[in-house]
């Protein structure tokens, strides 16, 4: 494997991480407390990702305990990943 091939593989991994981040960022910006709202279609349209990628990344986020699905377009976000200010407000 050449250095160029290794660089391409690394770049593809970074791009996938960036795409997963887009989905998580969408959920963090479209929430009330730790409940985020968004359909696959709305997440897809706002992030520029295909619906199949959105579904895949939501499944990964759920498997890693970042989110839990709570019905049609509702996601419960793990409080451990909420911005610091929000986590502090929940303790008060």
C-alpha cells in the first residue's frame, strides 16, 4: 500500500467522522432540554447527507449511547454529551 493510498483511507475516515458530527450537531441545535426533534428528511436536507446516511449515523449514535429514539422524529440525547451549561442547569 502506498503512502497515497494510506492518505486516502485516512481522509475517508475523517470525512465519515465529520458527517456523523453533522447529524449530532443537528440534534443538539434542534432540541429542548435533552429531547431533539427532527425527521430523517429534515436532518438530510439541513446537513446535505442522504437519508440512508442519516439513518446509518443515527443508528451508530444510538449504538454508542449518544441518543435513544423516542418515537417518530424524537431523540433523547445522553445528558453526558450536552453542552456544559445545560448539564449544570439540570443539576440545579
